[in-house]
C-alpha cells in the first residue's frame, strides 16, 4: 500500500483480514478447481488450454518427474469423489457447485 508521498507501507494482518472478509486464505489458495474450469472453457487455440493439454516428450533429467498442474487437480477431484469431471465442467452451474464444495472440503 502506498502513502500519499509515494512510500510503501506494510499492511497489518487485521487489515488484510478485513480486505478478504476473514476468509480462510489457505483454503482459497488451494482451490485451483475454479481456474481449471476457466481454462477448460477456453478455445483449443488459446495458450493456457494448449499448455494444460500439452504432454512433454523427449529426454528428461533423472529422478521423479515433477507433478503437472492438471495432475494435482485430478487428485483433488479424486479426493472429492468426482468422476467424469471433464464433462461436468462444461456445465457452468454444475461446475460452480463443485467449486463451492471444494472450497469447504476439509481434505484439500
């Protein structure tokens, strides 16, 4: 936050809580599912959609491969007990219900 003279000031925790209306910030950040729906609705030529569906090929360094973003989301859906989520995300009303459940789900 900037003061009138242009200098920056650190916000206190109680001010941040007022800004986010005392929402559980950890749960809010963990809820990637809303973004997943947003990307799935994009056209196939959009960069974000192409990156989501991209499968890396070629040589890689040794060790366990890093998790991809979609794998984390698929694990979240499995924890929530959702199957056929790719079809459900095409219906915005249903996806909104899934997103709201994900925000309050204790296992995520």
